[in-house]
C-alpha cells in the first residue's frame, strides 16, 4: 500500500508538472490554435483562370500574368490596357470586341463564372462555424500573426496591415477565410508561407471587394463578390476571381498556381480526352482543349482533307493535366483557306481526332 500511495503521489506530482508546463506554453503563445483539416475549395473551370471578372478587366501597363484571363458577361471591349504580350495564356472574351489576339468563348466563360459562384458559395458555407481563435483572429487584423491551417471567419472586414502574415503548415494543408465585407492588404505587406504551405491551398472568400496595396505580395485564390484591385507593383501568387465587378491591375504580377494548364489543386484528370475546338466554325482563331491522364510525349497537329499536315501545335513532353492550345489559321508560313480540317491528338498509344471548320 505504501508503494502504491507513493506511486500515485509521484504521478500526481508529474501531472502537475506537465499541466504547469502546458499552461506556461499556452501563456507564452496565446495565438496558437489546433489545426483543422479541410478539403480544398473545388474551383471547377474557374480554376483555369489567373484573372476572371464580371464587368471589366483594366490594366496600366505593364503587368505580367501567367494563366488565362476572362471576362463575362461584359463585352470584350471592357478588357482595357491588356494585350497578349503581357499574358502567358489566353485572353477570353464573349465577343469580337476583345483585345487583339483574344479568343471568343462566350459559352465557356459562362460556365466558368457559374463554377466561380458555386465555389464562392461553398467557401462561404463551410462549417462548423469558426469559434475561439478562428473567429475574427487578431480582432480583424491579421498583420503580425502566424496562422495554422483551418477555417477562419471574419464577421466584418479583414485587414492585413502593420506587419506580415505567416501561414504555417504542410503542402497538403488548407486555409479558408470567410470574410463578410472587404479584404484590405496594406502597402508592402507580404503573406509568407512556411513549412511547405502552398498558395494553391489558400482561399479567400470576400463578401464585397478586395484591395492589395502597393508592392504587396499576396498568396492564394481571391473569390470576391464585387471587385478586386491590385495597386501598383502588387503581386499575387494565386487567382483574382471577381464574380460581379472588375479586376484592376497596375504594373501587377499574377501567377495562377496551376500555370496555364488549369490543373486544379494539383489533381489530374481521370481520362485522355480531346474536346471540340471553340469556337467552331472559326475565323481566324480558335482554341483546342484536351486532357492527359498521365505524363508523356504529346503531339497535336492539324491536317487538311487530303491528310497533309498544315500545322503542328504541340510536340513536347507534358505532365498529366488539362490544356488549352490556341490555333490561328491566319498566321505562320501557311495561311489557311476556308474549308474543313482535322486535328489529331496523340500521347503514347492513345489517339483522338476531331473536325474543325474555317470560314472566312
């Protein structure tokens, strides 16, 4: 009995020591919270875009965008100050009034805007409703904080001012920020990723509008109900997706984490597919989209009705993913005449072919 009593007393003493140490850590690091496992927000076809807007896309040159740019339902003429030279990707418009070299894709843009609305509502409706340190962290100002993965909620605006924000987690961790009103990022402020955290797994659902301050460096996909503004020199490793209003750029850099392939959150398509080119018939440019289920050498060529090759669009090793390749029949060494042509996709033992029609 004496031995048992002594053991119990020793355990109690050690327990007090452990609890005391835990309490000390809690007092020293009051902002520390437990990580909340989340699944990424599925963006659908909206994930193909670096910039997607509703009423306009304006730019004060020169910006640099890696990924596609799209505007819908506003006319292509509302894309101003932005040319293909500044975009590593395709500029999509709903009509022929877009910038020189842009591609008309009204149906595709409508689908992308629909997917954006679905993604926006999904992010806004994530549960359980955040509490404790996940509710209005920093009393609304994230400047100077280090946040673990999880779902964060702001009942009003979200500010990142004064000091940088650090998001610390692994490559598979996800952050979702539900913001009832505006997102405002101060001049020169950075969002810093630590521990392997990825920009592709960070989602900012903004109830009204977002403003990235001058020379700020932001990370993650911004889904704003209204407008998104990148002030002079601001950089965004993510996406600027505005449901209703405009995206404005000023010597800005926007990089879609998926590049120009549109592969969302690092996932791969489940099959080898070749889509019908859009628009079709076309004059003089169109876009050919396809999916690869695995990496390999890829060939995409265009032939006339006699089987003679008239254009080689892709001849390279590509990773699994979704691709969109522009084809301009009015450029190059062979300007094509009106008529029926065929495009053929080949990857390993897989082959697909479809017909397209050029009308002048």
